[in-house]
């Protein structure tokens, strides 16, 4: 495991011993850490983001069609 990544996953259980015992668990721990996102926003940008998240647009006809169609794996 690269040094930079190793230092970023401290405390997640993705240490060398875990990797030897359970490679899948170590990989999953690393994936969880890498999937985290940090948004650094100005106050007005944060307000705008919160408004968009709290008040999404109404779904249009194409989205309604997509959500109501039968998935390919169920045909």
C-alpha cells in the first residue's frame, strides 16, 4: 500500500495485518476513504447548494418514463 494512502486510511482497519487476513475488507476500507468528498464553499455558495438539495426540480416526462419502465434485467 502506498505511503500516502496508508496514512489516509489509518483507523479504518485497512492496515497491513487486516490486508493479510482479509484483502477484501482492506480494499473496501480504502474505497470508503477514497469515496469521501470535501466541499469547500463560501457561505453564499453553501446556501445555494443547500437550496438546490432541499428543493429539487420536478421530474419531467422523460424521467417519469425512465422510472416507470421495466428494467432490462426483468424483461
